[in-house]
């Protein structure tokens, strides 16, 4: 009778990674074949590390993929939302957020890039392009520079939809005032891939240029960055 209960319990036990042949386990495959050979669920499973009672780590990872469809959507989900997924507690949610943020920063300059010469729009685009990895969201940054156009501060001012970005002059110049900046450069991305400015972009640029004159911190340029190119208001004589 005791053996029958054990057999029944084994039958109900959740399938785990350890039930896979060693050659098919995600960690072993990563070592043997490289991370590129793994599915997104397998990579997530390695990050999550462990399953819970009734759910293997692969079950949890596949559920995440099913719910969010893309890795980008998982990366954007707040911790409070991720912990609602069965098997994802606060610790696992933080592991996921941290790992995906590292992936976003993989080509980003080090945080000690203060002093970078931003005299050209090319230098601005090169510095900022890796910050715009989200596929469908505009992000608006202000770069604070000294009298020689060297970077002394950078701040993410706002994030918007695919079609618009909101940036109030007060928020844009607040960082520059605190940092005693000599000027600012504003940068945002166009997820569509076309860096040409919209009417809203032009109006915002004019508004910021006027505000800069009032506070005594000039707007040196507004650079719009896309995947493969960029647009400079200064170069087009619009500033």
C-alpha cells in the first residue's frame, strides 16, 4: 500500500528540469552550445533559476512568454505585475528585471562617460543610440554640457507613445540648473525608423529654445535618433 501511494505521488509530481536528460537541460546546453542556441523560455529559465512546488522553472518561463508574448514586454512589466505570475515572487521578479536591464545596456557607454565631447550631432547620436532599445516607445533625454560642450549630466525626462513625447521645459531645464550647466542638448528617438521631425517636435524645439533664453541656458541642439540615422535641428539651421 505504501509503495502504491509513493507511485501515485510520483505520478502527480510536476515535471522539472532535472527530469530532462542532462544534454537537454538549459544550463548544460548553454555551456555546450552557447546562449544563442537556447529558446527564449530556456534563457528565462536560467535567469529564474528555480521552480516552485508544482511548477518547474521551464513551466514558469513558458508561462511568462505566453502571457507577455515578447521579451521587451516582460522587461517593461512592473515588479508588482510580474509577481502575479504563478511561480514568480519578488526575488524572481527582481532577478528578471535586473537581467533584462543588463541586456538593454549591453552596448551602452559606461556611466563614467562624463566629459564626452558632444560638439557634433554624430557624437550625440553615438552616445545615445543604445539607450533607445525599446521597440515602440519614444524616450526623451536632456544632456547637460559645460562651456566646451562636454557632458556633465544626463537625464531621462519622459517616455511616450509611438506617436508623441511629452517634455515640459521645467523638467528639461531643472537638471541643467542643478548641475550649473552652460547649455543643454535634447535627444529623443523615433521608433518608426524615420528621424524626420514631426510638427510637434518642431513646436517643442522652439518652445525649449525660448525657455533656454529666459533661464540663460541655451539649447544647443535637438537630435532625433533612429536605428540607422539621426536628425539635427542645429545642422538644419532650425535653432
